[in-house]
C-alpha cells in the first residue's frame, strides 16, 4: 500500500497542465460565421466540434448515411491534417444519428477511415434535429503531437 501511495503522489507531482485554451478557426470556418470554434486544444488534446457531411461549398452532401459518413470523416481528416494531426491520433468519437436504424450502414463506412488497430473509443446514439437536416454528426477528440 505504501508503494501505491508513493506512486500516486509521484504521478500527481510529475504532470503539469496548462490553464490555457487554444481556439482553432480556419478562414473558411470564420467566413461561415458559425457560433462555435472549429476546435479547441487543452493540454494537448484536440476537441473537434461536431461535423456534418458538408461539401466545401457548405451544402450537405446527397446520397444518404453512407455518403454523409464518408464526407464527415474526410472533413475531420482534413481539419486534423491542418493542425498537424491525423486520424491515428483520434482516441474518441461521438456519433449522433437522426435514425438509429442506420447505425450499421454508418459503422460500415466509419471503420474504413481508421486503421484496424487504431479504432477510437466510440459512442453512438439517436438524436433529432441535426444541423442542415443531416443524418449524422460526429465529434471527436485527438492527441496533438
């Protein structure tokens, strides 16, 4: 027990955490005048805001849940790449579907965007009223290297 307590004390004194929040907003994001930051970074963790399957022109991609999933994960990859990170750095995703019955189709496309040995932890649930009448929104967290 003594060694365990020493280890806890050592851990608590070995790490320092910053008290700052870095807000990330690309010129494209700022141009759209959204009421949120594209991402924030706290203690080397990137928190990406929820993404829907929009094309560069801001319109929702057509084609259903599979097309939206692919576009969302492409958008996430592009944002992470601009920040010097990659899909390998993602450790948690939250998926919000407008229809939970499309979970299987979404998952089939989702796994194509991660290496099999680097799948992040994930939650998925049904919601309603997603932005732009999207079928899916995904937010994620990644480590900033």
